[in-house]
């Protein structure tokens, strides 16, 4: 499995071809998810082969945005299929990676441990100190698509999302839940003060 070669190739393709108005679904987000996947996987005791599959899924999970936001997860799976068999991955490994990519679709419904890790990594920022910095990028992107029209709309959307979201892995639950709750409390305060 030639993950390093693929990593360079796919990040370059994303850097050069992702629409510029994607302030959240960017190369930075992809790198962030790869980092989160590594941290969670190590903590969850994942073996080396599965770690490569996880990082590969994280690398490809938003490549579908090259062709638009609608059903981008399915498109990401198609893009992964175009590359992986040529880079030393088996059909079985490709199938696992596709499952992990689809596990990032909202609402998340991961079906196994590896899918849970990718799902948690994709939304790792919800329980971090940089939540509002990253959230602002998503707000900007969703405003662009006309999904939210005001900061109040955005805060209501975030409140609903954070209240319905839950992490799956023990690692994410233990390391991210408290901060996620703190972030939700800040949003609620903002909404109550408006």
C-alpha cells in the first residue's frame, strides 16, 4: 500500500482543484482529519495495516467536493476506487475504505470500529479548543451556499447539531466530550444573549 505517494498526489490534486469558496472542506480539514485518525487509532490500539487504511480513508473522505457538495461521500468512494487498486490496495481494503468514507456522512452511522474512528476524526474539532475558529470557516462556507443566513441561524444549527452528535470511540468520548459540552454551553449563552 503506497500511502505516502497517494498522500502527496491527492493533497496536490485537492490544493489545485478544490473550489476556492470551500473555506471548511479544504486541504487543511483533510490534514486535520488524518492527524485525528492517527491519534485516535493509536489510542484505540489499531494495528499497522488498519492504520494505513484509516489514513487513506481520511485522505479521500472529502475528495468528492472536487465535483460539488451533493453526495460527495459517494463521489469520494468513486475517486478512491480510481486510485487504490493501482497503489497496492486490494479490493477488500478498498471496500473497507469505502465503508469508512461513508461513515462520515451526516448523520453518522458507522458499522464497525474503523468506521467509528474515521467518523470521530472527521468531527474531532467539535470537542477542541479551536472549535470556534474552525466553526467560523464552516459558517462562511454554509453562508456561501445559502444554508445559513445569519449568525443566529448558524448558532441554532450548531446547537441542534452538537446536541444530537455523539462520539463512538472510547478515546473520543473520554478526550472530547467535556470540551464539546463546554462549546455547546457557549453557543447557548450566545443564543440567550441575543
